[in-house]
C-alpha cells in the first residue's frame, strides 16, 4: 500500500495529507468534450480557483503592460483585445478572451528574491523564521472543505511542480503534486482488483487484531488512513487526472506541452469538484535573450493554454464560479541589461485575474510611461488574495490561530481591489 505515494511527497506527508483531505467534494462526473454542466449540477457546485504560477518572474511589461516607444519598451507591440485594454502582439488568442480577464497593472511589492517572492505571493505574508503561513491552496481548500462532502481526491492539487505548503493549517492541506500527464506514482501498483482486495482484507484482519488488543489509538488511526488511501486509489474521480481521455482536438487546442496539459487537467479537476488547482509553468527568469525566448517559446505556449482554459470554463458554465489567477513571484526590470535580458523587479508590475464574478476586460491601475513606477494606488499580494477570497465568498474576517497561539488574519488583512467588483 505505502508504495503508492505521489511524486514530491514523503510517506509521512502522503499519509498525513490523506488523513484529512479525502472527505470533501462532489460526486464523480463523466469527463469528455461532450460534457455540459446542467443547472442542477451548477447549484451543487461551489467556488473554485486555478492559480497559473509563472515560476521565475515573467516580464509583465512585455506581456500585459507594454510601453511602445519608451527606451525600456522592448521589441514587442501592443494589440487590441475584446476588453478595454491592449496586450502583447504575441498573445492573439488570449486577446480574444480578455473581456473575461482583468490586468492589475499597479502591483508594487518589495520581495525581489525568488524564494521570498514566491512565498510572499503565495501566502500574502513576508517570510518569517518563526512561523510558516498557509498558501492560497491550503486556505481555499480549508475554507471550502464543508462544501464538498463527497470529494474523494485531494482538495489542493499542484500540477507540474510543487506549491507552497499548508503552514500551520497542517499537512492535511498540503498540495497533492502530480505531473502534467497525471502521473501520481502509479497508484494502481499494477494489481488487479482481486489481488488488491485480498491484500486489503488480510491487512484489515491484522489491524482489527491490534485494535482489539487496545494498544492505543495508533492502530485505529492507521486503519482509517489506509481506508482513505484505498478510497483514493479506487475513486472514479481519479479520471480527472487523465487528460488523454479528452478528444484530440481539445488536447491540441490547449497545447501538447506541460503547461497546456496542466491547464486542461485543471479544468477537469474543477469539473470534478476540486476547490484549488495550481499549474506551474517555469522558465521565466530571463536575464538574457528575453525577446526571442518569449516570442518563440514562452508566449505561444501560454497563449494557447490560457485562451483555451478561459473559453472552456466559460462554455461549460464554470467560469462564473472559478477564479483564475496568473502571476509569478515578481516581474523583470524595465531597463534592458547588457545581455538583452531583464533582471528582477518588484516595484511596478502586473497580475492577471478573472472569473468568479470579477470584472473582466479592464486594466486596474497604471504605471508611468517607462514602467519604472506605479502612478495610481499600488496593490500588494495581500490585496490580490483578499480580492480572490471575496470572489470565492470567503469572509475576510476569518482569523486563523497559529501553532504558537498567534491570531493570523486571512490574506494578511489585505484590502479588496474595488475595481474588480464595481
């Protein structure tokens, strides 16, 4: 049994995760391109979120907030969109769905180190050696767990890379890490149903003997965890990870690459009732040759996947209940360096959000003519997190208690970005 551990998890991590994460969701669905969500199903659904994590720090000045004609502007030109804003010419498919997304252009943060920035943007808190704060996924899964009583698969899933952890909320809310092909370290273990059930029956007898001898609670707890492990292994909801079940045309639309498959998996997982999915897309630490890298590699991949995800969620009636967040740990410098790249920059940059009732087709805030500073009200990580919580119906009065007994306000007490809800 214990060989069936997802990649990126220790055995202890896996078991503690299963101990609290398998009792929350919504009945298994049949997946496929023909699926359309019925009104009755939508009533049963609760809010979800998909975080598209751009590891490395993407140059938002070259994607969402271009400065044509400025000395810092770079090689790309802006194009019109279906919203009231322009974006990069190398994002033409995404331009067609921008009426459903908003660009927060006045982000101003202070963490320009990869690890610190990653932690801050995931939690709303700056790193503190005395406390580990819960990340987006842990908070949202924790706050929506009672809305999904039939969920058998974990409520916080990270695709293509690890996320930040659950902090003081505990390992039951840790990310369940899978590859973009849906591999979860062979949960089936190559056993047919009969052999698996035979082994479980024998183990159950042993466990019952230990429990009957009243040797403490460990045996009973172990039995419960093993049952949850079996539930996960045999759950039909595991079909959500199998993106190859989708028609070839759908797979092609998202892109036959890790990020495209991850976004397709995210849609399937949200359909299955998972409240939080993070999709990792790394490789944005572009200190050199940034323009050919973006034009020929990063932006075509991102353009296909994001446009398909937004369109697909909207077509299936899921976008109104699903928040999308696109961001990295920071952005890149307006100044182009000597190797035709951009360095780390957190002073003035962009984050993209959409869905879950938030206004789309708008640019929130403004940077100056060369992108070196914010001209309007600056927004922070905690402000974005507070806005996402509002969109998901999570009370901003929620206060957690850390293991040391310290009260910790959700989203670090950030303010809601009013333009997203006006």
